[in-house]
């Protein structure tokens, strides 16, 4: 069986070669609105906001916690680009890629790999995230549904890789 993360990364690499404007005009946010608030279930489970900085770009800020392996507090900020966009009468479908930062307080090792010889609680950890996802926006409801996988690297207090991701919804105002 093929590696699903490798296939998703390949799809995004191909999609980056297609200009978003060629796929249709307008914003990827519901009804062209610029601020959405919502939640994500996954790793981390979080509440957050998306601030559209352009028709196909936005900043996502989230705060939540790890519920699968520990009870750490997690903070992240990502800049997203939606290079693949398909508009339809009641909304849009898009694929996105991003880059961001991640911080955790009370972190107990990475989820899919680790940087320390044992899973020991660290007071603060910092890392880099690369969100890859899909988004479905509904204009009438002002709702965006999304799913993402987020390969991540811990940079402090040691170096290691792991994965984050989840599914969620945002309500736009």
C-alpha cells in the first residue's frame, strides 16, 4: 500500500504549480468573509481563529491541548496558502499548504517519534509545523469544514519529528 502522507505531499506539489486564480475568482472563505472562529478535533484538540489576509491566504491561530498522550497546553500559528481552489454556486473547495510555529507547555514527548531517550515532561517545547489540508466552505451557512495532516519538527529542547492533524469547523463573521 502506498504511503498516504507521501501521496498527499505529491498532490500538493503538483497543485502548487497551478495558479489559484486559474481555478476561479473569489475568496476561499465563506461569502468572502474575513474572520472565522472554530475548533479542531485531533492532535492538538484546539479552539482557534482564521484571519484571511487575501482571497487565497490566511493566518490561523489555535490554542488547545494534547489529549492522546498527555495533557499539555499547545499553541500554534500557521500561514496558509490555498493554491488549489474550485468555486461552485454555494461555496468553494480548496486544498492548502502552510508553514507555522508550535509551542507546548508541559509536553511529554512527540506523538510519532521522540527527541528524548524517554518520554519525560518538558516545561516548554518549540517546533515548526507544515499543515497540508482540504477545506470546504459554504456561503449561505458561513461555515468552513476542514481536515489536515501536519508534519511537525520539535526544535527545542531537542530535535525530533512527529505528526499532528485533525478535522474541524470554523464559523465566519
